[in-house]
């Protein structure tokens, strides 16, 4: 591989990029736009559930119990019903997702037998929200039960001590903010999609414009063409990574506990691998539209659904779990979360980094092998 020929190919690609400033601006700004949009739209926190209440008891204890729901950020009590028909209408129209029904004998049963029943109706059309809401209701009810027990024992002059003092400490994401979990993975997904799209049209564009015949006639080797076309886009990819990291840390206040230099190192490997994948698709397709569609299909969907970004890999079927090993975003997401949230380095992240390096080498070599300097 001669440096002079490599520089000539890279220079030619830079000139083509600069002739289309609109596409260049979009390639640089698109990661920031996507991260901002997805960060605001994607949230795993279940809060401010719209709640309707039907209190048939209307006594001090029922009001006291319902106040426990009003004083949390998880439930927004917005409506008060007088029958099940109103509750059903609110549920059917998706106006409310939780309904709490207090029976008329709630206080009387509590005072006579020490037991009271309530009914909680939850919209199960979203199972994640429904399960979380059920957990919130159970936790609030347990806390209120404990308050009632302590009050009853205090009236008898008995001091209540907790036998087990449950002290929970959350590591790496102390505030349990979903953005701290989402944004490091989102950076990997966005960079993978943008990087592949940047290079997916390079070789196909030469065929469409009729310039490939000129390249074939030159003494430039296939590896020099592939590498020369990669160099300018790698620089753009680095700009995208730095802007994405800056967006996450400055705008969304995601903590960066690890080394920024290690992010650069792993990003370099990741960008080369994904851009090589884009060029390989461009070599196979020889058509810009087909190459673009193949890039979207093989980057966005796998990185979003099969990388562990949205769903834990261990929850997937065993066959799908094996498929995820072919998705490079899986390794880069692990690396990004480790550096951002845990502050760990290469001594811990060397294994996903090694797998990412092997992927990059394999895809780059495959792209060079598939590119033939001949007219089909």
C-alpha cells in the first residue's frame, strides 16, 4: 500500500465531500439532533400516572390512605368518579391509567377486624407501565400498613422497632435517572447508523457516476481505494463522537466518570469497523438506493433491538442471543456504559474491546476482498 496513492484517493474523496456542504452539515449535526430527540422521547421512568379515585367510604382513614398517592411523583390524581361507568370511560379513552376504588365499609372493617380491602384497576395495554404501577401501589400500601400498625401499638404504649433495617445503595446511577442509562447506549446506536450511512454510498456512487472505469484503469489497488475512501469519513466520525459525548455530558448532565481518551480509542476501532461495513454494502450493492436501504436495515434495527440498548440480552431467546454477537453496537454499548457510568478502563473493558477489534479487522478485510477492480 503506497502512501502517495492513498493520499490521492483520500484527497479525491474530500473534494467530493466538500462539493456537497449540505450533506456534510447533516452528517455532522445529525448525531446531535438524534441524541436530543431520542433522549427527550425515550424514558424508562414511569412517573405521573394519571389516576382516578372513587372513594365510597369518605372517612378519615380512606382520605388518609388516598393522600399517600397524592403526595408522590408517581401518581397524578386528576379525576374523581362516582361509579364504575365513569372509570371505564376514562380507561377506554386512555385518559387515566390507574383507578383506586375504596369500598363503603373500608373504615368499619379496619376498626372491627383490622383488615380492609381496596380495588386497584390498572390499564394493562402497556405491560411495563402496568407492572410498575402495580409495584408502586403495593409499596404505598405497605408503607401505610406499617404506619397503622405503629399507631395502634403506640396507643397501647408499645414501642415498635424494625427488626430488619433495609438500607439500599445504588451504584453507578444513584438517582436512577433513565437518561444516564439511555444516552451512553444511544451514542453507540446513533454513531453506528450515521457511520454506516456515510460510507454506504461511496463505492456505489462511483458506479452510478461512471467514475469506476477511471479508478479501475489506475494502478491503485483495491485496498488503497477502500482505505483512501475511509480516511475522510473517519475524521467526520470523530467529530460526530465528540459532539455526541458533549451533548450527553453538557446538555443532559450524564456523568463521564472514565477517561475521554479511552472513549476516543474505542470509538476509533468502532468507527472503522462500522464504516467498513458501509463500504462493503456499497461494494455489494453497486447502487446508491440499494446500498442506503441495506445500511438502514443492517445497522439501525440490530443496534436498536439486538445490542442490549433497549432490552437486556439475557432476556432474549437463546437463538437471538447468539445473533447479538454479530452486532458491534453490543460491545460498544458495554464499553460506553462502563466508561460513562462506572469509570472503568481498558483493564476491565479489554474483552469487549478485543471482540470489537476482531469485528473491525474482519469487516475491513472482507470489504477489500469483495472489491474487484474489474467491470462486471
